[in-house]
């Protein structure tokens, strides 16, 4: 009787094999093999859709017979299946599941509505079952379902690795399509013993409770006779007596909140994200009917809007369960944006449109900023949060730092002194599975022991979506009040943070300034076109809203009423929301697949075209005089007066032969640009014509001269004098007022190449050893030469060789 106590490893392996032998060696005689005592296949018909079609379009398609073993593809394609299900009459009163495995993501549709997501992906994530009925009735013996199969996995379809470019020719096999009876007693026993096994393995080595868990589970195996339900009941009683031993008052409370972090784009496109949200959220909503204590936190107003537009039945259910407190909007932003690259105004707009959306749609004002997965957090965020009605912050990304962050719950103080209560879930994960080891890590890993009694536990598959499944909930229920582990309760972020504010806040430490992320620095240079378009958009929005406001004010005070100007509020809001979507924390940093980058560029082009049209309309409204075309004007959209050189226009008229001969004789090529020097007050305008600022006095004019001996070019204006050598290096930069030399060592503007081969996360990381590969660019294709020279502007151009296939062309400009 006592022999197994001397072989702990063997006993633990016995329990493991009895409840989930992964190799299938013992399925014929273990408990896992009895979960589905009977199974029958379903009749399948298949339709290959043309893209991501609607349900109505799908069911109108041509369906042909299909069977298990068939192969479908390629990557990103969509296939629909019609399932004609016949439940055997002798299964009446039984709980019946559909078992479906297409090695991909999928959605169950019933009576024209999306019901639940399915997934069977190579990362061990499984949701391959759908409950047809809890107790089969005669009117349920015949059912018809549709399955929408997406030919991609939870993490896209990377070639050989998830963050590699997708394998566009990947195929997916249908390996299971059947209905099965479920034995609920067997299922309960499996969950009981899985939690007991977790306690035995993950409580401290010499813990008395760990041995109790192991011995109790082992005794349950001794009691169970496979196929004899009466023995199941006796084993269940043994498990109940184990779980009946509750916790003491000193135990930490772990607040379990379902979560399904879904990247708005990453290894899949925006279009696929919409379906991921539908699959994940419908699954969680379905669980809420069976588990009234189950809660699910969900951020990103944009994703809610997608559901409202494309999946109205899911959105109606969301509104129902938001009102019940189970489906919990969090974050208060339009998307989970990058935490460093956007401008302050963009950050503000994320909160403005996010909070406004949640108030209008759900009568909810988010109290916590939710940004678990971005690559660092700028120090102005606490101030912006506070002014958006948010006083709390939740993330876990800092757990990736090489130097462990010293707190999990603390006050974060921003640049202006604003403080927000901040919590990092100590499990260091926003996609936990409800396992004992994760609960114990949440307790033991906490850096604020003695100061804090409440910790957050985010469970459910994330990044690619998926969310919680019933098995996770059942495991956490067993740990609600069980001796040996913390108390686990289904909760909400607001409930947990409110307890901390009420009881624990004075004991917490403070962190001042940026929350610096120690990896993924490469995302600040990757996909430079995306970053350039982002900054161009931010400038465009500033100018558009400034001029549009000015136009509205000008119109209201004008006697001209014929073409009344209307502020384009709706257009600007639509453009802003599209723009904010592209600031998602895998799009703006450039860590997405190429299809996402292409989508983003299309959106940026749309924003620029629409924005420029609206800007031109606003300018016309401000400066129209009712007599004819507008005069040339210079607008200053900044808050200080500026004197600058502006381009009045470009001469595109064809040149006569005489003009061409004259140009050939000119020492410096002419660009055709017409320049002017103009002074414009803050947030003001000034008239500009071809004569404006052309009479430039010598003391403020610019000039360029060539040192024939060194081949260097000297550029100067009233303020500075710069010397540029033939490869474009700025070897000297002097302030004329005091002669101060600003270039140390004569090496400014030196282009340098570094080897970019990170140990992991290509296009994300920059490793320290890259500094050892420094290589200066010095080979000249075309040496620096003057290409424009006037009293208003001088410009030089240089062309450098990087490799046999790449080069750098640089223009260096100095204005008066």
C-alpha cells in the first residue's frame, strides 16, 4: 500500500497517463478514452468560396460531397461546409458534441448566426468541440450546421516559423468531423485529477498538501473501474473531500479574468482580424450562458465597431452581457496602439474616440488603460490617461525585459507629476490556461509581497485570439477555495483595482518616467515608409483642423453667404479612426507581414487624398474674395512667428532651344523652382508672389563656394558656415556669432552600415553585437556638387555606393 510513496515520479506519471496520455498508449484503458463513449460521422458537403464572403453568399454556393481526409487551401482562402447531422435515437437525453478538426481556424454557423469559433493549431491550442445539445430531445435528432473554414492557423501561416513570411501555398487537412456522446461524470473527474496533478507537481517540493493531492488522485485511480459508472461516483466523492479543505484568511486573492488579446493586424490582415474577433468573442459569449460568474475583458473600440458592422447578432449579445457585467470593455482607446511613436495628439485621439465609443454604445467609461503588448510606454501617457478619465494602467509586456522590473503593482508617475495605479499581472502572461503552475507563478513571482493582497490573472488564448474555453473555467473553479493555493475568483479589472485603491494603495512604491522596454528596438527603423506616412498624416490632421476651424470662424463673420462653409467633422473623424488603426502596435512598428503593410499604405493614401481635398476646400473658404482665384499665400500652422524660404511654384512650361542652351552654359543647373523669403506670424498667413522676399540683403543671404584644392563645398548664411567634403560628410559646422565648432572630430553626416542579424525576431530586435560590425560608407558614385545656388537657397547633391545593387542619394540644403 505504501510502495508508491517511495516513487513520486512514477506515481505522477501514472496519474498523467490516466487523464491525458498524449501518445495514446493507454486510451483503451484510461479515463480520457472514456470521455466520448459513442461517436458517429456526419454528412459533409463542401463549397470553395471566392474570398471572405457573407453567410448569405456562402449558403447560395454550389456544395459537393466531402469527407474526412480531404485537403483544402491555399493559405488565406475560405471554405464552407454544410453538415447534415443525424443524432441516433438511442442517444436521447445525452449531451452531444460536434467534434471538428480542420487544422485551422473555423466558425460554426447555425440558423444564419455565428455561434462559436473552432481552432486546431500546431501550438497545442484546441477548441475542436461544439455542444450540439445538453440533453438530446426528439426534435433535435436532425440538425444542419455550416462551418466557415479559414485556411490559416491561430498565428497565420508562417513558413517554418510563426514570424516568418506566410507560406502562401499551405494546405489544411480535415482530420475529424463527427458527433459524440459526452460522459459528464468522466469530464468532471478529468478536471478534478488534472488540478490535483498540478498541485502535486507545482506546490513546494516538501509541501504536505502536494503529497495529499498526489495520494488522493492515485487513490481515485485505484477506485475507478473503467466502464463502471458507480466507481466514478465513489472517485468523485474522494476528489470532493480533497477540494473541501479550504484556505485560511491570509491567502492572496487572484482575480481571474477571461481575455483574448487579438492583434488588430500582425501575421494576418485587417480583414482576417474581423473574423478572429467573431470566432473568439462568440465563443466567450456562448460560455456566459453556462457560467454566470465567467467574465471576459475586451479592449479596442475598433474591433467592437467591426462586430457592429459585420456581425450584428454577436454585437447584440455583447451589449446584453456588457449590461450584465460579464463582457467588460476595457482600455478606453480606439486600438492598442504603439506606446512611443505616435504624437501626443495621436495619443489623445486614441483615448478620445475610444472613450467616446464605449460611452455611446455601452454607457461605459473605461477606468483602466489596457495595453498589454506594445514595445514600451512613453512618460506622457499618465497625464493623457488622467485627462481621459482613466486612473489605472494594466500591462504585462515589461516582463520581457532582460533586467527584471522591480514591481508588479505600483504608482506610475508621468512627466507632469500625474500618477496612475499600475498593475503588471505577475503571471507575466495575458494568455494563461488556468493551470496550477500559472496560478502558483502569479503568487510566487509577485515583486510586491506584503504590500498587495490582490493579483490579476488573465486567461484565454491570445495574440491570434481564441480566448478562454470551458476547460479553463472548470480548472479555475476547483481552485476557488482550496488549501495549498491562492484563492481564485472570477472577477473584473475594476473590482481588483478598486480593492487595491481602497486597502493597499498607500503601501505601494512609485516609478517616475518612461517604462522602458529593453527589446524590439529594431521596430523604430523597420518599415520606414509606414513611419513616414504616419508623421505626414499627423501634420496633415493638424493643418486641416486648424484651417477648417479658421474657415468656420471666417465664414461666420463674413457677409458672403453664398457658399457657406460646413466644418467636415464626420469626414475628419472617419479619417482619424482609419489613421489610428494604422498606429496599432504591430503596424506602425513594422512587425507585421507584408500584406498588412500594403493595406496600411492604401489607408494612408486614402487619408492624404481626402485630407488634402478637405484642406484645399478650407483654404478656399478662408481666402476667397469673391472675385477670382486665390492669391498665393503662406500659412503658418505653428504657435510662433517664422521667417522661411518657401516654394512659390514650379515652372513646368517646355523650354525653348535658346533656354536650353542658356542652361547648358550655366555653371549651376536651375531647378525651375521659384522661391520666396516670407515672414508669417503664429497661426497666421501672409501673401506670397514671385517678388516676395527676392530682394535678399547680403547679410542674410546664403552662398556656396567650392574649395578646388580639397574639393570641399562651403555653405553659409547669416547664422552658420558648414563645410562638406566630396563624400557628403560635414567636416565643420560653425556658429558665426561666436565661432563655435559644432562637429567633433570632423565627422558629421557620416553614413554607416551595421550587420542586421538578430538572434531572434528578425525586423524587431537590434542586438548589442551589431556595434562590432560598423562599416563606413565612403565609395563615391558621384561626388558632392552644387545643384542649386541663389541668394535664397543653396543645395548640393551626393551619390554614394552601398553595394552593387544599392546606393544613397542625398541632397543637403541651406536656406537664407
